[in-house]
C-alpha cells in the first residue's frame, strides 16, 4: 500500500506542473447552431511557458459527437510570461440536439504532457425531421413518366429496319448477279477460240475413232460458238452449269436448248471425266452437233 501511495504521489507531482503550464485557456465557436455535418470554426487561446508545445488532440474523448475536420491555423506570440497560443480548428457536429463538448488540447513541457483545461462549448444541432413528423420510414412515391423516355416502338422499329435492309441487300445481290451474267465480256480476257466451220466438224469426225477427247472438244467448241453468236451471249466463257441457265434466259429454242444441253454434258464427260462412248454413240453425237450448227448430217 505504501508503494502504491508513493506512485500516485509521483504521478500527481508530474501532472500538476503540466496543468499549471496552461494559463487563461479560452475557447469559442464561430456560431452556436449548425446542421448535422455543417462545419464550424472553434478558436482556442491559452498562455504557456516559452518551452511549451501545444497540439490539438482530434481523437480526444472530450470532443463528444463533434468531429475534428482539420486544424486551420496555429500561431504563438511571445509575451512577458512566455507564449500566447491561438489555434483555429474546423469541426462538424454529427448528432442532433444540444451538443456539449470540450476541445482537446495537449500541452507538452520538459516535465511532461497534460491536457489543457478548456471550457465546455455548446452547439445546437436541429433535427432533420419536422417536429410533427413521425419517427417512421414512409413509402416512396410511385415512379412517374418523364419526357424523353425510350419509346416502346424503338426495338420493333429497329427489327423492321433490319429486315428491310436484308431484303434490299438480297434484291441488290440478285440484280448484281444478273448484270454479271449478262455483262459484255472483253474478248481480251478470254482466249479466242478458232471459229467453228465445217472443217472443224470434219476434223472431229476424223478423230472420232482414234481420239475421242479431241473430237468431243472440237464439237463442244463449235456448238458453244454458234449458240453465242446466234443468241448474243458469251457461251464460250461459261461453265456447263452456267450455260444451261443462260440458254433459257437468252431465249434459246426449247428443242435446241435440250439438244445442246445433253450434247455438252456428253462432251464434258468425255473430255474431263475420261468417259469413252462406243463409236456408234460418237457418230450420233456428231450428227446432233451438225443439226444444232445448221449443217447436214
């Protein structure tokens, strides 16, 4: 017990000089009322010895429901007894009602540190609720339409526009294909075939037994050339499948179109697929070619 009493006496001896270092402490507020979160300036003045250091303690419990935002300014001027300190602190209340608080300031000297005994201050903080307003949550008002909202027809209009664009694209593609098929072909792009004559068919007849591929190649060239000249379309530059479509579009006679289609298919099979018909079939195909060209069988 004696040891504990000695320790208490020693602590009191250290604190009392520190408390004695802060003379004439004063504190004022820039206004006596403020809303929650509204900033208020607290001005603190006190006198200390020349070697004392004064600091604001923002975490001090004496601030209560008032929070320190920042220290605006701090100055010290020399007087006969030591230093005269002036501190401006920006604070804000965060609770409604009459808030009583004490600014927390720590004075440090060679003998130790101790809080300065500043006077209590009061701030009136009005409630955010009206006096007659119940302390209960109220329902939110229903949503109301506003000008400039998205139209309900926006997405259907976009879908319809997409369909129209697809239809226009399909029609444009169709006309482009027709133009491409009917376009004038520069003869410089296609190697010119020798104009078919009776001599060409005569050569084809001479090759029927010994060179079937050569004979049918001559027949195909002659028939294509005659059809192209007669109906004014580039038969020489078309594939067999394209030629079948173009003959109908160019107005080739039905009988002539069927005969030419079957004959040209036969020519392609012999020239490209290695098909070798019997001699009698070769002679019949040559006779069909002469009928299409206009010669005599």
